[in-house]
């Protein structure tokens, strides 16, 4: 068996209303998908983090010639060969999102060839469903803090009514609004008061603070029983993360901006986070994520993959979550995203507080060809 074709498929959909976190305003959802086709016609799907530009060109012009003719069942060898060749070509830069999308597609293809879900191939299927937390509570494009607070509180109540028992909200208003840490903490307080003490609440700053601000916020979050404080600092400030872990009263989470086992090893060695959050579409795919899981488990730390993509990212993440030791949670993005809801033939949905792990081969879902054509950005 060998890989016959490698395609980068750009998808994009503009949103009716934009929303923000501490990093940026989001007015569209776009993805570069990877479609691998074997010589027997079997297809595997992957997804890259980030914008289409760059991902598409690297896959089409650099990766595709190196994959054609390879045996798609040699997933980890191809992963390592690709990382080595990219590092040799770009020296200080390995495009982790490209490696990730290709790796996910290879695992999907391997699972479909063998007729097994990826969770079974990873050797440690532990669960058929995963507790989910609703990610949302972004900043709406409004003119007052009261309107922002009202929006996120209403959204939080809706998630609880939909069966979720865990939520994650956004803070870091100062990048886009004339508000500071007091208003950030007030958003968390308002959600806590609205949903009660029995709901698990997490808070994500999207690396929006300096060290002093982050420590101040962490101390305020303790009183609100926040389960973890995600990405309080820029991802390169590992010393700052370690400081917050030592001095802050709230568990620190991070990982969506770190890639490959080597970067996570440094985080682990420094004691820089209590929860690791590799994103399959940016951390090096399923291969790198499972290596991070093993390294974290050896140090008795929990991995909670970051998820903010199309249905392909969701399905692949659920396959990995089925294998993670401990008590993992599935990050279930609830912001408007037609590519999350309409791309699979059967949508991924929560059943109360849990989301079932797809049990089909590979990532476990089928891609609807009409939806794929409708959202393609190159037609």
C-alpha cells in the first residue's frame, strides 16, 4: 500500500458577528484540511491549525512530493522523517501545523485501512464518552462593559441548561477595550454567581498578561473556585509560568501554543503547568500528542487537549481523549462555527455533560462532500 495523492483543501466561512479573546477579533472560521488518498482509494483526513496561507503551500509544494509513494501505515516514521526534513530545510522553524495536519490524516488513513478507530490503535482505549466543558464566553463587539457581562452570563446559563456541568470563559479585556483586571475578574465572578457553585469553571487569558497582573488575577480567581487558569502569560515565558505555579493559588494550564515532545519536556522539567493542553492540529498531530501524554503521565500530570477547530479536529481529539489516563475533559467549542457542525455527515453533539467518542474507523466520522464543496475557499 502507498500514498497516491496529497491534497491541501482550504475551507472558509465568514461569520455573521465577530467576537474576540485577548489575542484577536474572530470574524471567520477557516481551516486547511489535508486529504491523503492511498492507491486502494482509502482516504484519510487531517486538519492544520491557523490560516490557510502557508499551510496550503507547504503541503502542496514541499510535503506532497515527500509523501507520495510512502506506506501510510508507517505513521510515526513518516512523522519523524517529516520533522527532520523540515528542520533541515528551515533551520530554526518547523511548521508544526503542517506536520500536525498530515499526521492526523495518516492516523485516520491507517485506522480506515484496518477498520479500527484510532483510539484502539493507540493501545489504551479507556472510555466511550468524555466529560465535556463548554468553551465560549468570548467578548462581543459592544460598547459597554455591562453589555459584555450580560452577554457572557446569558451564554453561561444557556450552556448549563444544555447539560454542561463545566464551562470556560475568556478574560484579558484590555487588548480591545478600556477595561482592566478588575473587569476581567468581574466577568468570572458574574458567571460564578449565575451558574452556582456546582459548575466547574475555568478561565482563559489567551496569554494576555504580564507576570504581576497574572499573579494578581490568580489570587482573585482562587476565591471564585476556578479549576484552572489557562495561558495567563505569553507561551515563551516559561519562567513566568513556573513562578505562577509556585506562588499562585490556582492551577496553571497551557499548551495550545507549544509543539512537539521537546517543548513540552521543557515545560515539565520547569514545573510550569499543572495541566498540559496540546492541540492536535498544532502540537505535532496525534503522534506528538500521545508522546506528551506519556511524558505527563510519568510525572503524574493531567493532559487536557486544547480543541478549537472543525469537526475533524473534534473527532481526532475525542479519539485521543479516549486513551488518556486520569480524568480528562473534552473542550467543546460552542462559538458559531458551521464547519464544526455541518462538515460531518453526523454532527458531534453533547449528551448532557458528556460527548460520545465516535466509534467508526479512523477519526470515526465521515465528511459530507456537499458541505466540503460549499465551504471551499479555492472555488
